[in-house]
């Protein structure tokens, strides 16, 4: 009969393995060398001087001043133990402490180093007071959702585009209709008025991008190339370049005059909801439903960087008119960024809706519009939400038709124009009767809850 194999538990086998390893390497380790107490003392003193040198210097300085005061007060000698023996240093110390240490370092250097160590608690600036805004005009005339708005550079009129496929031009002062432009065969989604030419540019869900000559109110150019609906367009402020973006996940750069497609900006993986342009770097910024914001090098036609902080689709991106900054709106947050590298500044939280559109004026008033008809007004610098409004729905419309699709300030920054799902255009202005006493700032610094990403 074969011998029975004796079975051991796992713990026994592990212990035996450890024992064999220990016996194997014990001879290599041997007995640890004795500790040199002198060297150990020197090491501790050098480490103490390195970590607490500033404290030692301050203690030394205070002790010297106390000795001087005691000497001036009378002939009594200072009590024992107050001389320089409280910080003993070994004679073989690598960096011996001397009486001239304070003199060589200088008081200013010590103060600067102390200031660096003792950091001030973070403080938040108090928000600037802004008067509240109120609705003062409702303009009706479109037969479908009003999807876009653009103000003329001279501030005399503004244009709106809607799902009724018509572009309407309105007098800004009176709200009267001036002219209707027909030509699109689907919803008009984007408008832009040139500051240097008598041109109005429009784009829509019919994949068309049109250039209108406002002297004749006729289309003079078409820009062909987009493979699906075009949702946004922008004009470069200094060169004759047109930028468009849409549902084919691209943004395109066009020569305004020759209609040539200069660049096709690819990289987004979903609908590009917004494209904006400025004269300085980055000259082009796009926001997409793939939750990213891309900064583009216009000359090379390539992406400089991709900002991935948003967790949900980015619906709008807007430049600040005077600061070198921009903001982006999404259902999760409104975020502020600094140009040219897209450095994240802060979150503006609290607009608990899908933020469709943003607008900002030179006074630092940032407005966000939601798909449920809510308007939130923010102080740009501090992110303080100083007012919330619910846009009233037109009589005869359903409550679900309270969405705000686009908005813009006029060129003076004193009037806010919104276009909405109840087929109306609403104009808001500041309340002239409000004062800081009647409408105080209800602000509390809230550092902990401000999420820095």
C-alpha cells in the first residue's frame, strides 16, 4: 500500500515557508552595527535646525530683547538658563549656529519666510451690487419656437429666427416689425450681423448657411458643406471669416467672400451646439453635446486643448466683452474659464435646469436661461446669484412652452432680449427704482461648497 500523505493546514505551510526564508537570509543580515550616539545627536540637531530654524531665530531675538530690557531696568543679572544655552549645538555640527545668524539673514527675510509659512485664510470678495431686472416688453409675431437672436452693431434693430422658417427684423426701440426674410426651408437656428459689411448671416436645420445683403434683403451667397443641421454660427471680428457648427460634429471655417471651406474643425464626437470667435487667442471656441469644450488654433485648423470638466452636454459658450474670459453653460453647472489656455476659474451652481443660453454685459451681469423658462442673474466676478425670474408664458400657451432658447444683451448692455418657446421675444431692463437698501445683497461667503473642478 502506498504511504498516506500527511496533509497540513495552509497556516502551517505558510509558516514553514516563512521559516525557511528566514533561515536562508539570516546569515546575510547578521547583527546590526551599533548606533553611534554622537552621530545620531548631530543628525537630530541638524534636522531640528532645518525644520524649526525660524522658530529658534525668533526665540533668540526675543531673548536678546528681554536681556536688553532687564539690563536697562537694573543691575540685577538675568536669571540662569536665559542665555544662549537653550539651543545647544554640537562642535562638529555641519551648519553651526552663530550670533551673526540673525544679522546675516535679516529681519525682512525672516518675516517673508514666516509669511509664507503662515498662510492667510482664503477670503472671497464681496459681490458688486446690481439692480434687479424686470420684463418691460413682449413681442409676438413668430408662428413657431423662436430659436436665435442677433443685435445689429448700430443698436437700432435686432433679428430673430424661428421654427416658422422666417427671419424677422425688429426695431429695438419700439419693438415694431421692420421686415421678414424668407428663404430657409426649416428651422432657423443661428444668426449673426456683420459689423463691417451690410450682411446678415443665417443657418438652419436645412443644412444651409446663407448670407443676406441687407441693402436688397436678398440672399447673395450660400455656404455648402455641412452634412446635417447647422446649429450655430459666428463672425470673426477682424477678418472676413465665417464659422459654423452643427449636428455633423464639426465646425467649419469659411472665407466670407469666396465661400471656400478653409478648415473643417474635427474632433468632437457629438453635436457642436455653439461656436464663438474673438480676435485674440484662442480665436475659436466650440461647445459640444459630447460634454467637452475645445479651443482651436484658427491658423492651423487644429485643436489646442479640450476642456473636459463638464459632465453633461455643453449648450452655450459666451465671451466676456471686456475681460479675457469666457463662460460655458450645461445642465450640471455654469463654469468660468480664463483665456488663452482655458484655465478653470469657478463654478456657478444653482440653476437647476438645462441651461440653453448665456449672456453677459460689460457691467459683469451674467444671465443664464433654462429650458423651464427660468432666468438666473449672476455677478460675474464672485458668482453670486442676485436674482431669479420665471418668464411668464403667453396666454394660450402651455406651461411646458416656457423654455428660453437664446438671449443676448444689446450693445449698450442695458437691455436683455430673450427668445422663447411660447413664440415670443421678451425684452428686460434694469429696475431704475431699485436701490441697495430696497434690494440688498443677501450674500454669505461659501468657500467649502464651491467645487473646484
